[in-house]
C-alpha cells in the first residue's frame, strides 16, 4: 500500500496516488526488505524536476509496471531536498557506477542499504541505447534471485569506495594567501566564455557563489579584469531568458550557452545566492542594471516564494499542467508569440514589445514561441511605455495556468535568503527587505529549531522529522549574524552563537580539526557518513560553516572569538586544496577566504542614537568590501562595541583588521579612507 499521503514533502505527495507501494525511507522499510528477502528500489528526485515527472508518468503511474515493482522490491521514494544525506551517498554511488549522475536517481540496494546497481532516468520503452525500465526491473530481479553472490560482491565494492570517499580532504601544506587566491581567480577567468560570458558551456548554470567570491577578490586586488568578468556575466544573465523579464527571478540554468532558453524551474537557493551577489554589485555599481535585478529578485522571493508563515518555498516547477491528469508542459506559463503580445497590449505596443523582448514569428523556443529577453534598454521616452506593457503582460501571464510550487521550507536555503535580504536591505537602505529577513528568521527559530537542534524542513508551518545537516546550521547561523549587523539587536548574536556551538559539537571530525561531516554524530547511520567539501549548486557545508565561524570570530567577545577564529582558520586551510585544484567549484571557499585575508575587516560605530540614520553607518555599508562585519549601536551594547566610546560626545567609527585596529574616526571621509586602505 502506498504510504506517501502523510509525507511532509510535496514531492513525495505527488506520488501518493501512484499504484506503486511507495514507502518513505526509514528502518521499517529496510526491515521489510530483509523480511521479504527482496532488494530495495530507491527512487530519489525533487518536486520541480522535469525528468522526474516524465518517469513518474511513464512508469510509476502505469499499473503493470507498478505490479512488477511491488512484487519484487520494497519501493522507497526520497525527496533529495529533504534528505540531502541520502542523496549524497547514493549520488556518489551512481557516479561511481555510471560516470554521471542526475535526477531522477534510481538505485537498487540490499536490505542493508548497500547499493549494487544505480542509474538515473529509464524510459518506458527502450530507446537510444537505454534499456526500458521494465527490462531493468526484470534483470535486477533475476540477478537477485539467481546470482546473489554477484550482488553482494558488487555492493561490497561500492560500499568500500563510498566509505573511502568520506575520508575528507587530503592533508596539504597549502595556506590561504593572496597568491593562492589570485591563482584560483586567474584559473576561473581562463574558463570564461568569451562570447556569452559565464563559465563553461551548455548547459549554462549561474555561477552563484562564485560571483560573490570574484567581487570580493576584485575589492582586494583592484584587478579590472575580475570586475569586468563579473559585470559581463551578471549583465548577460540579466538580459537573457534565464532571467524572468516580467516577474524577476532566475531559472535553474539555460540549455544553451547564450543564457536564452532556460530550464524553467526556479529554485530558492539559486535566487538567494544571486540576490547576494547582485546586491553587492549594485552598491558597487550605482549605474548598473544590478539595481533593477536586485529589486526584482527580492520581489520575486516575496511574491512568488513567500509562505504564509514568513519563510520561503523551495521552488517553482519547470512544467505547467495545462490539462488535469496530463503531463506538464515545460515553460508553458512563460513563453509568448507576437500575436499574443498584440492581443494583450494592442497592435502598436504589441509590435514594440515584440521587438524589445525578442519575440519573433519563428520563435526562440518550441512551436514558434519565444522566451522573453532584454538586450537593449528603453529610450528615455519609452520608460513609461515599458512599465505599462510589462504590467499588462505580467497580469496576463498571471491569468495563465501556473507551475506548481514546492512549498517545503528548507532551513539552509532560507538561511541564504535571510543573509541576502539582510545584506542587500542594509546596503541599499531597504528596511522592508530587512524586515522580511527578520520574519523568516523568527519563523525558523520558532518552528525549525526544536530542543536546541535544527530540523531540515517544514511544510505548512510544521517541521518534518529529518534532522538538519551541516549546511542548515551554517546558513541559519550566517543569516542570524547578518541580522545582528543589519538591526544591531543582540538577540540575533546570541541565537547564532548557540546554534554554531551545536554545529561544532555534532559535525566536527574529532580527529581532524577543521574537517566537518555533513551529518551529525547522532544522525542515522548510513553505509557511509557523507561529507562533500566541493561547492556545487549550493555551497559545501564546510565552506558555509567557514563563513559562520569567521563572522562569529569577528562579532563575538574574546573568549568565544579565539576558538571560533582558530576553527575558521583550520577549516579554510583544509579548503585551500579545493581553491588550488578546482577553483570553479570553490566559489564559497573563495568568498570566505577573501574575507579572512583581510583580517576579517570589522567596523564598529559607536552612537547615541541606534536605529536612526547614520552617515558613518551608511558610508561603511557602501564602502566596505564584502565580508566586512559592520555594527552600529551604543558603546558596550555588543561585543564588537565593547570599550569603544564616542569621540567628544559624537559618533565614532572603529576599523579593525583582525586584531589590529586603526585610530577611531569621526567623519565619513576619514572612514572611507580607512576602508579603502589596503
């Protein structure tokens, strides 16, 4: 019997009506496999995954296929976003066996959870050299029943390899130096697409964390080539179809190298990371389009991903269901024809809109439709026209069938959103953005932190059972530190330190200082305890924790700051090998390392009127490089403000690099000069 109806994952609930007897991953399901003496069929995906939907429609909704699955396997469905630990372990197994990975992931396991055969999508009918799913099921069943020794041999080899992979980063003599970071940045720039910007070829993914790291590198080195690469990529993405020209927000990736045709799913983690980078670029480039993208992306988060409880939903689906019970159509909500534009705004404005947004009769997508692009800016006389046309098209599009939303609230990704909203709101003077970050943080602390420990996700305000992994603690802590700086409130610091101490207690490798596991020491025991130090679509848990530790060291009192800083240094020292060997997969490592190389930089502003507009605070937020810890408040009201009095009864700014401090200054010009000194 299918057991997914009560799941807290929208992805699992999508499969609650399948004729497959799906179970969630738990000890009971594994015990059932042992009792029946059948293998486990593990299917891992996520709610906005296009090919997950395709395989579900072709195979999991098919009664005959379901009967074959139910008879010969215990079938387990996992949401990779809710159980990243399981996803990490079995993705490593899939890559080891096939040379590539992806979703849907299809793995066959022994009742002990050891993988012996893995793959991804299998079609209903064999094609293109791929066996059909039923052929795979039949072959696995025969092998299990007739050649069990081969199964155990394969599973033992794969399990041994997985456990070896979990050993962590190798020891090295590398240290975080300007030379290492310059080497990493130079290697990244050599991979830039000279024609379309970004890095690498199609499919083209937004280099989310890498953009922030490159910006911080430019702030240190002043190398114009670095800033130029950031600007080219930010501009190319903002003008292409990967960016929603009507409602803001970025799609997961573009299928072409020119950023034109998106894979239409929109993920919170992409948009939160990109908001951080575009907000940073906006304050550094007053005339750039980064301001528009920052504001529109914030609005997308609030309008399209905001939940009733104050958190942010995980994603919007790639597909739109135009007819009940039928497969979704990718991109159907978003694309246009010239005739549709004319129908919404009239022949004159419609023709103008078609030219402005690149909508042609031939189309740039499927069946003569076009994804909107924006390769020019409106003439001054057309700005009002653009606003009018955009509003009309947005309203019309809102009336179309919409993609499903994955309402699951994931702690780590919401922590990224808190960080980005707080930083951008403080830097650009948008109090409403900071307020949105505050609402989200209060919800997470209220519902996702239970008995002092973090849960991974919630649905409709109710936390699921899955424990938080390292990235959940790290990003929530980083978000709370960002709120401490944005609001000056001490309570955010206290909560951040409390959760950071829990992370140190439960995720550290006790034998290797600075090395971290992705799952807690008291989490479920899997065939391997995962830890991946490489930054991917989301930063590695270890690199995210490095930022939390470094910020904590700058914001805390000396008794706490010293051990935090020691752990941050040890973590970065171990991460140096990623920067040296795989810099394009080290965006978050670069982001944190650049901040560490500066000390990190701290700006404490003593004032008698906290919360009121401050020229010194505005100067610090506009001028200081990324990663600077900035706090304004009454003298002695927080650790960063301890023993930092006013100057002659007037506000004063104290600039420190690590443990070395400048003399306090009282004017914006003096503060700017201090911050711009290398």
